[in-house]
DNA sequence: ACCTGAACACCGTTCAAGT
DNA sequence: ACCTGAACACCGTTCAAGT
């Protein structure tokens, strides 16, 4: 039974979504593929790289057509798409945020954010700051929301999630700050 | 040789700062204290709780007198204090941010942020959103900065850290958004 | 080229037994 | 009350050997 790198990533996604990040071990993944743990290292150099590939796949699967024209609407669109992509998989926010922190993976949303902000007639210096600001907001908010959701579904009723409304309000705060600096 | 919970936390801080989070294991910590791993469980229920206590201690040690009067200056002061506290220990941002995500520890900075924002004559509904927004910014930015710093000192020259200027610009963006909503 | 089998050097946590 | 010793059920990764 031959299998390839893509099969490994796909299975990893499935294990992640069904059992969570703490259960996504190399040994567990190997067992799921009916293979010895050592066999995985022919398709992936190590676990860190595997997780970065999983993060990229989560983001990729969440892609949808973008139709906003105004730069600020595009920012909201990109951030919301990224949030929804991460929420679609168990522990998705943690996996994607961690990969981003270590500079692994494609980081394609950052590029799209940067482009949208550059269209906003912003001082070039501000584009980088704003890009990072939005990414931190998306990762932080989504991570917290997903953790709360999973804690709630596990019985522990913590704080209310906040949810989509809070998320957009948070984005809007930063957008207001940017609009004030725009012609 | 008797020792107490406080000694365990202190030692954990020392191991964290010298060898990093990945080396802060229960077994390593026990060895450092000259004791069997199982002995730690008389002072701390599990590793997660230990790490939350370490996070609290990092924040506590970073406390300094606050003198700002205006609500927006107080927000900057609180955020900067938290950032500096986390930067003072290796992997401090990751430890503190993780504890916060899981709702563990004291979360005293959140309370102080909330108080400062409430003084800002903000619509009550916005206070919570803004509090979370600032915390996400502080954790995200500091985590990224610290990771970059440690990667740089380990030889890998990645992206420039951004540093304090970027951090304050990011806060200012949100503050502008809030000031626009204030009387 | 791809995989197995076995090993290395670890983990967090529990628990009977000692003092 | 506090600690030891030993065990349980795991980890990620490497590497000689097989096909």
C-alpha cells in the first residue's frame, strides 16, 4: 500500500479534528496509517514541519472567493476568512497561530492583508505594523473563542465566547485608527 | 531538607529562564530540587497548575508603580508593564499567554485594563471588547518579538523584531479607535 | 525508495511503602 | 506530612536491516 506526503497531511487533519492536538502524535498518526512510526520520517522531516503543513492545509481549505472592493472591507474579509478557516478544525487556531509564530508555513494571509492595506493609501511604514496587528487580533481572538467553545462542550461553562460580534468590533477599532490616518 | 510550594515555583522560574520552556519538565525540576519527581505532586497538583503559578509569578515580579493619570496613558502603561514582565524571562510570553488562554492564574492585568478603560467614559459594552483586544495585542506582539529575539540569538537571523516602537504604534491604533468613541 | 524492528533518551502521573 | 522507588502508559527520533 503506497502512500504519499499528501496522505500523511490528510490523515493528520482527520486525527486533529477528531481527537485534538494533544492526540496528534507521530506514533498515533502512524498507527492510523497502518505503518510504523519510523516510516513517517520518509515523508516528513519532523513533527514541527508536519504541523506547519497541517496549518497551511487548514488555511488553504478555508479559502473562498473575495469580492470586497474597499480596502477596509477587504481587511475584514481576509480576517474573517482566516478566523472561519481555523474554527473549522479542532484546535485549528492553536496549530495555525503556532506555525505563524515560528515563521513556518506559507503565511499567505499576511501577504493578502499587506496588499489590502497598501491599497488603503497608508503610510508605508504603517502597513507592516497594521498587518501584524490584525494577525495578532485574529489569532488571539480565535484561539480564545475556540478554547472557550471546547471547554463549554466539555462541560465546563466558562466565560461566554464573545463570538463573531466581538471579533468584528475589535477589527473595527483598529480600522478606525487606520482610517483616521488615511487621506 | 524541607521545602515548600514557593520554592518549587522559584526553581521553576530559574529553570525556565536558563534552559527554556521545553526543558522545564517535572523530572528536570525535581532533579534540580534534589528530589524524586513524585515528590513534586505534594506541592502542586499537576504541571498545568505549576505553569499557571509560574505565569502569575512572572507578572507579579514585573509590577511597578503606575503614575499615569489619563485613562489612555494608563492603558499604555499597563500594557507596557505586562510586555516588559514577560520579556524579562525566557519564553515568558508563551507561558503567560498560555495560562491566560486557559483561564488559569490571577489575570490581574485584565482587571487593571478594564478599570482604566471604564474610567475612559467608554460605552460599557466596549470595555470588555477593548480589554480583550489589548491583551491579544500584548500577547501576540510580545510572543512574536520574544521568539524572534531567541531565534536571532540562536544564530538564525529572521525578521527584525519590530520592538518597542511597533508595539506602541499598535496600541495607538486601537486607542485612536477608542478615543473616537469617547466624549 | 520505502518500510520494519528495535532501540535511545526521554515524558507526566500514580501509588504502595517507608519515615 | 512528606518523600522514595517502582511502575504505567506513553513520547519524538534514529538507524541497521530488509524488500
